C-alpha cells in the first residue's frame, strides 16, 4: 500500500470529502480521485478518522494539464463548499470567535490542518495585511490553494460577522476568463495582478463582532491549538520549522543559528532540507522576499525602514537584491 509522504502539501480531509460530495467536481474527476484513494489503500471515512492531510498531488494527477486559470477557478469553486465545520481543530474556535480579528488570528494555526499555504502578518495603522504563499512546488497548485484559502476566509467571515465587504483579496496573477455565473463573485472584494497575493482587513473591520461570540470557549480553544502545535513540532517538516524560526527575525537568522535552535548540526540541517527539495538559502531568500513585499504594501513605512527591519544595513544592497527577486526596484514595486 502506497502512503503519502508526510511532507506532502495537502488539504484538510473533511474539506476534501465535502468536495467529493459536492457539484464542484465533475463526475469523472470524482471517480479518478476515488481510484487514487483505492490505490493508496484509503477511503473517505479513513481519511477523516485519521485526520490526515490529503495530498494536493492527487489533483495534479487528476488534472495533468491544470494551468493557472483552471486552478484559480477550481479554488473559487472549492471555496464555495467551505463550511464552519470543515477545518478540524480550527472549527470550534472559528465558531466561538468574538471578532473578525480573532477569526484572522486562527490563520496562525493553519499548519495544523494544511502545509500547502502559509500566512505572513503585517499590522499597520490602516489595518492588517496577510500575505498568502503556496508551498506545493507547483505554480498552478499554489494558485489553487491561495485562491481557496483567501476566498474561503471571505466566505467564513460573511457567515460569522455578516457581509464584510471591506475585506479584500488580492491575487498576484491575471484574472482567468470567468464563466457567466462568476461575474458577480466577490464583486469589489477581489483584485488580480496584485504585486503579491494577500488579504487586507481595514482597522475598523478588525473589531467587527461575530454572531456566536464565546470568549471563554475561544480562549480555551486557542490554548489547545497552541499545545497541539507545540506537540506536533516533532513531525513537522524541516522546511516548516525553518520558516517558523525565520518569522522571529528573518534578517538576523543564519543557518548556524537555526541549526542550533533545532539542536542539530548545520550539515544535518543541510541534508534534511535537501531531502525535502530545498536549501536554507532558498527558504531564507524566499522568506525575506515575501516579507519585503508585504511591508512595501504599507506606505507608512519608508524603504529604508523596511531594509533595516530585514537586516540590510545598506539601502542600495537591499534595492539591488529586491530588484533581483522581482525585476523591479522597491520604489517601482510600491508604485504598482
């Protein structure tokens, strides 16, 4: 029996099962996914019982010609099936959250249900910007999971806090050719060709009250989530462990420091990351790039401040590095 690699980027099992039983997938795709499950020695009930992430590579196998446009449309179609109970250990605190800010805070615990996408948070006087980055190592699947994550969150916010029209989703690729029935979807809340993929929640909206607020239940649920996250650190991929450590201060973290924090040698860190198809330099540069782009969206921060925040003592060095990453200088990026 073939089993999924524990480092496979995946989606929560209940989300996957709900997709199979919805109209979001055509019957042929459902049949092929069930054939894959049979080959892997599992079924819907087993996936839910074991609470195992469903590998997104299954979708690449079912849709071998999947491109960015198709993946984006699938992401929206999948998000339309999202329910308050779809997200395993995040479901209870989701329902008991007291405000929009508390709902968004739950993205911190996203690794408990999916390693396919990660958030980065940037609070400012204007509100909260949450960068969304896919980790499937497949550009189309990255678009699928980022589209799904962002639009599912908008759907959940509408369910819990009323129609929150001020929260916007920005995606970093061109808009697909939407079918007619998609024309009004997320009208005024969805933007393409953004400099990066992110959600923006205005400051006033963060305080909007949710319908089923239960502060005590939410506080206890968050404590449970943190304990679970700490307990699962032993089974977390090394790439994810490195990303979490970089979050503390990405500009000052070296491979030697990260290895020391993980209680391993730098050569072991290098080997473990190589086994996952990446390098410390690659992860570090990717993290710095994402954080730089997120901060540049906040016009209250100067480019010099951002460079210093990311550990660059020289603004010119930061500007050259950023242009190598994106093809644009920080000022050109900000003008977009």
